[in-house]
């Protein structure tokens, strides 16, 4: 570096440093300013050259006395820090900040969307819980209704079985009642016939009373299981409970009414246990 500075100054002064220039930097002291005599200051070329050589020697000594820079330190390159470079660096920094801001906005928007999805998921979960609770309540209600329906069905089945069993049990006794009805009718007809010089037998009256007593007991027994006789005699013909087996023509009775009931009919509520066989007046 010193040699470079020396060559520059030499080129500026137009002369080289004398070989016998004193090595002032070895003495460790700063040389005094060269004194130029009046003869030398007279403007001669020799005097000016000597003065320049002395100034160059003193500057070199001053440079040698400067402290060395600390290891690892370097001065900034001031030539590179011009206004264009500084503006370019600021522009790049601004673009980077803008990109970071956009990325941050995207991240915040993504976080907001994720938070909204989480809230929607929580709402959906609550709705699912409510649906599950309502479904559980509906299931419990249906289970209770099914149990009640099963109990009612069992009751109806038991009632139907009971009624069918009673019906099958009663059916043979209806024939017995029919026989009693025919016996009572025959006894009445026998008691009603008049003969010369003979009165009706008292036994016939007791027989009729016995038939009527037996029929009343039968009717009470049937009523205990809900079975009632149709009693079609003298009533208008009802195809739901009666079946016409014959017709007749009577002037003392309206047309379409039952003149006789050869076979009695029975009902239980709305159910027809046995259809009555009747003779209809025409």
C-alpha cells in the first residue's frame, strides 16, 4: 500500500524518492517540517524538488505511525452504498414485507375459515346430539306404545279366545234350548185345544210352567256370557241376523215382518252367534 502511495506521489511530483531518504518511521518520532532556506525558496527547480521529496518522506512516516486496523474488521465499501443501491434495497425490502403481509393475511384467513369450520362442526355435533336425544325419546315412546299395543293385543287375543271358547261351549246348549222351545210350544198347543166334556189337564199347565222356567234359566246363563236371543217374532226382517226359510200370507200382520221363528237366533254385541231361521209374511 505504501509503495502504491509512493508511486502516486512520485508521479504527481515528477521525481522519485532519494535512495538515502532517512527511515524516520524506524525512529518512532515524527520528523520536523523541513526548513527551506531563502535560496531554496527563490524558485529554483532543485529547491522545489527537494521540498517535495521531504514532504513525501514526512507523509510516509506519518502513515507508518498510524495504528493497524483490528483483525477481522473491515471498513464498509462506501462506493457500493450509492442512492440507486439503497433505493433497490428498500424496494426489495418493501416487496418482501408485502409478500409477508399477504402470506400473513392468507394465514389469518385460513385460521378464520378453520375456526368457522370448527364452530360449524360443533353446531352440527350439538344438532346431532339433539337429534340423538329426540330419537332416543321417540324410541322410548314407541317402545311404550308397542308394549301397550302388545298388552292390548294380548288382551284382545285372550278375549277373542275366551269368547270363541264360550261360543263353542254354548253352541250345543242352544240346541237344548230349541228343544225346550218346541216342547213349550207343543204344550201350549195341547192346552189350547178344547174337547167336549173335558177340561185341560193341570199337568199340562205345570209342564208349560216347567218349560218356561227352564228357558228363563237358559237365558240367564247365556246373558252371563253376553249372548242374547234375537227375538225375531213379529219384528221386521233383518238380513244381518235372520235368514228367511219360508214365506206366508197373513192379513193380521204387516208385510215384511217375521210370522214365525222355527230356529232362534243369538247375538253377542255386534257379533252374530247364530242366525235366526224365520218365516216372513208376504
